[in-house]
């Protein structure tokens, strides 16, 4: 948190600063440093469900441009969707979906009232977290509004 404050809540600047601190002199040294922290149990002071959401969302941020598909257990993605629907803690999802009705086509997730947005639970989660490209995977009268909210995030 101290780093975030030092960077005046500029998360991109804070990430770049922390990355620079952890890079090795060579790619193999960087990889070795990474391998040493893999078993670490330290984490930001966030709920475990928020960290699970971060893992899924940022993993998809990497996979989608590379064309790598990953099937996540629907129960897990549903828990993340349910967490995000009521949260503006780390991810400003609650405000982004306000006034919309979201319905998963592959699981039990549903929330809200208003123009419909439907699609896979994963696409809904990704759009809830501001990833406008996932709106291409969604249907309904509320998709354009959700896309606009993603693009202004």
C-alpha cells in the first residue's frame, strides 16, 4: 500500500516501479526470482475472492490476445461474478452494471434490473471489470450501455 501511496494511486506507475525492483540482470535471473516467490503466501489485504477474481481476470487479459482458451469451473466464475456485482472495492464493477440486468447463459448467475445483457459468466465478469472487448461476446439491449461504461473506465 505504501507504494501505491508513493505513486499517488497511479496503479500503472506503481506496477512499473515494483516490476523494476524485481527484474534480474538477465531473463534467467528474473525467472529464478519469480520461481522463488511462487510458494509465497503473502497477498494484498483483500478478500480471497477478490484475489481469485484478479487471477481469473488478468489471466484472461493475457490469454485472449494470444488466442488461448481456458475453461474455468462455472462454480468458481459464478462466485467471482457474485462478488464483483456488489463491489466497487478494487474493481468498479457495481457502478458499471448499475441499471442493467445481467444473465449468464452457462450458469446460475443473474443480477440487476434494466436492459438485458446476457452471455457466458466469464464474458460477463470480464465486461463487469471494464474489458470492452468481451462485450462482443454478449447479447441484449444493455450491451451498448455496458460497452460505453467499459470504454470510459
